[in-house]
C-alpha cells in the first residue's frame, strides 16, 4: 500500500515519523536521512515523492505592499522627530503602528 502525502501532512509529522517515511524511499535526496533534521528532511522527502514543497500564502484582495512601505517611511520620519522632541506619547503610537504594518507585510511575504 502506497501512502499519498501532501506538504501540510508531512509538515505536521515528527522527525521520527519523517525518518520512517524516508526509510521506505530509494531516492538520492533522502540518502543519509538518519542524520537529517526536520528542516532538511522535509524538502528531501518532498523531492523524492514529487510533492511541491512550497507553502502557498493567500494574499488578501487589495494588498498594496508599496503603499504600506511608503506609509512606513513616513512614520519613520515622524518617529525620528518624536525622538528629538522627547514626545513619548506620539513615539509610542508611531512605534505601535510601525509594528502592526511590519507584521502585515511579513504575513504576505512568500
């Protein structure tokens, strides 16, 4: 019986389970599987099984990276001004907004 796996199925497995799967494969990508950690073993098994090893992210409609980056540049300038004038309340608000924008960008990075 041949098991079929998806990338997400394999990603949820432990290193021991991945090594058991690799044991049954005779592909050069999984040679030395007993010494591999999960980060190296997972792509090797995917290659051996012909599975796409990329996670595909769903990008929300209307996501405009350039606009977010422009907003961040403007906020960095305001942050520098707030630092010079020691305006702590404004500084805190600017840092929070920069933090939120940064997370939003990272969520959409492939």
